[in-house]
């Protein structure tokens, strides 16, 4: 039995569906998703098995024009995810026309030396004529190994894509145990789930000026875990939105997050949340380390 193992860098513009695709390929949730763009902040690896191949799928933050320090760190993490990749998988939202920002990204990817495939996502909601136009433009710009048309959300086309990715992985031993689905620590998973609940429950009420800091992660003798998390925001008005009337919103966020963290970790979870106002939280080097980002000047 000959094993194969390789690194696939999943790149794309914000909200192209990269995390949904990685989850679909792995076969379970390893990356948080939301309708909001720029949900993914740090590099996260999903680990998928297909036959004798182990696919190391690096889910990267969406690449966009950075303005703040956090933006620059996220974009740096995205490009860093391509280092050592055996294949770049560029995910494009096929339900939208290619805009100038996406074309800039395509030009940047074209200069990369790694083999490339194009994944046209959300084809179930795309205009068929526009889909062919996008495919032709990407073919001319990138000369990819292959172009796939899929819907990561419904799963249409994902199995065929996974089979092809497996065939392209180089021969070599697997890097992770067969039952491991991500390189994220339990501590990171817990923080990401809480952040996902913020996005899901607050929708457009809360901008991206927030972060989850794990203050303490404590394994208890009874097999449960106590997690103390701090939700950091820039303004008092943002704190008020998260806490809600008589603390109802924060309680709901904690309840949903605790249940999902418990399911993912396979143990009872005690989750303690509080909100801290810190106008300069984006300048905290320690927080960047905690959420898996490098400090970028």
C-alpha cells in the first residue's frame, strides 16, 4: 500500500466559499463559516482522506486590499498558506462577475510557480452564460491544470474534486493520524466557535472590530473542560450590543457556543464569557498569537 500526502493551498477572495469547501472535503466542520466576508482570519488546516491519499487543505483568509494591521496580518497569513504547497486551488464565486479586485488576485496567483486548479463555486446560483465567460477568462489568465464547477454548500461536484486532488498528491507518508481532521488546538477551536456565534447572532449589528481571547483553558478531573474567554471590542456601544438587555444576548451566544464546542471536543464544556472594551485591541501582539496570526508592521 503506497501512501500519498500533499498540501493544497485554498485561496480566494473573501466570501468565495473556501471554508465551506474545506469542510465539505474533510466531511465535517473544521472551519467556521458565515455569510459575512473575511470570516476566516488565520490559516487553518483541514485534513481529508481519500483512498491512500491524505489531503492537507490549508483554509486561508480571503485576499483583499488591506487597510488595518489586522487586515495586513490576515492577507499575510493567506499568502503564507501557499508556502510549500503542492497545489494551489483558487476558489472563485461563480455567482458574481469578476471585479477588479478579483482580477488583481488572479494576476497575483498567475505569478505563483505552483500548479493550479480553478474551482468555480456556487454554480447552482450562477448564470450559465456568465459561468462560461468566467471559466474562459480564468483559463486564459492562469492556464490551470483543471477547472471544476461545484457547489460546496450542496456538495454537488465535491466528490469528483476530492478524487482529483487525491490523484495529484505526491507519494509520501501521511503527516497526521487517520482520525485527525484539523491541526487546530482545542483552545483555538473553542475560540473560533464563539466568534462564529457572534457573527451568526449579531449579523450586521456588530462589525469585525472584535476578537476572542482565551484567558484560561482548564481540564477538570471529571473529564470536563472549563474555558474562560474574553470578547474584546473597541467601543462601549459594541459591548452593549453583545451583552444585550439584561445580558440575554451574551447568555444566548454562550449557550450556543458551549453546546457546539462540547460536540466538537466530545466532552462537557463549562464556558465563561465576558466582554472587554479595548479601543486598541488590534495593537496587542499577544492577541495576534492567540488567534494564530503573525504580527505585521
